C-alpha cells in the first residue's frame, strides 16, 4: 500500500472517532446543562466542553464570555474555523476517503458520506430540540460507519483505520477525565454533591460506560472508581488502557503484514507496560493531572512515530 493511502486511512479513523466523541460530548453537556444548578454551573459546564477539545481555558485561566449552549454547540458542531468541530472532522474524513476510495468498501464510503451530509450546509445548531435531532442523526451515522468497518475485508486499509481510531480514542478519554477534575465543578459546589454526581454521570455517558461502571463496581458513583474505569479497565474500549492495548495489537498486525516495525511499536509497548504496572492509587498519589498530561504527550509521540515509521507524507 502506498504511504499516502495509508496516511489517508489512518486519518479517516482519527477524524471519524473525533467526530463521534464530540457528538457524544455535546449530548452529555446538553443533558447536564438542562439540570437547574444556576448560571455559574451552566457556564462552567459549557466551558469544560470547549476545554476538552482544546478550545477553552487552561486550568487556572479565566474563560472568555459567551460560553452559552448555543455558542458552544455551534463551535463544537458546525464551526469550520474550529479544526476539531464535527463539521471539520467529517469534511476531512470525507476528503481522505475520496483520496483512498479504492482502498475502502462501498459501505464504508457511503457511511462517511452520509455522516457528512447530516451536517450539510447548516450554519446554526438551532433550538435544543434541533440540536438533539442532529446528534441522533450523527450517532446513527457513526454506528453505520462502525458496522461498515466491521464488515470490511481484513487488509491494510482496515488495520490503518482501526489504528487511527484507537490512537484518537485514548487521547479523547484522557482529555475528558483531566478536564473534569480541573475545570468542571464550580467554586462553592461540594465534591460528592448532587452536581458533582451528575457531572460524573455525564462523563460516563460520553464514553458509553454507565452500564460498565455498574457491572464492574456495583457501588454508588465514586470519582476514583470512575477514574479507575476510564484509565485501567481494558475491557472498556474507550478506556485509556483499552485504547493503549489496541494500538499495540494493531501495530503488530500491520508490522506482520508489511514488515515495517520500529519506534512506534517500541513506544506503544512501553506505554502499555507502564499502564499495566500502575494502579489508580499510585496515580492519585503522584497526581492525576500530571499522569494524564504525560499520557497525552506520549500519545502525540506515538502518533509522530507512526507517521515516520510508515512514511506518511
């Protein structure tokens, strides 16, 4: 496979995963902001959604005014000036798919194109009801893409798209967890209170993990258990450990088929080994923010190593 085609497929995986994550993030934030906790809590909720995708304030900084449901939904869903918006991600995924059309099944191409058409020429998210309708449509298109990918022939195109998705998935979960701990709960609100509990529920909803939490812990919602689930339960595909293990396996699969193994494999195996040798108590002792910051930085290094190893243009 040509390196340019491999790069197109890898970034299809990343952009489609990012679009789905942002869709779920908007949905969870809408649900949380609809609860009556006051203007400060609502504003903090929308600011945190921006922060997760790198469009909000860093910890300790003051957010710019205008973090309303309408403005943030427009920024996250439809703003072409935001490279992480759903529209931007779907447009780039479609452009990459057109360039790698011969390496895709017709079902995968149709699923990507259908998701892109869902956004269409919209310039405004409209009312909450219209936004939720768009979210439902995008979620259905995302499931269509995942189903089409699952039925695709197991060759390099399949593995590169899966690899892009896995790299992106771990990054998203780490950023989501980091933002919750440092930006989401407004000052004066009680840790462990009603708002805190509902925020953690929204986090679980974003990564489709509410049932998984009940299955694994059989306990009331506790922040450190949610963190444990999102970090170390590899049975959960959207956990950091689950994504890390998938990256190792996919790189090994691609390397076995292409003969290209190198720095990306080494970094991925080293990261996964550290994750399996660490537990949530050690993370909290050394600092959750520092742990997640290191993971995101390491993920960027693995991404760069993948590009170099497979000679992406």
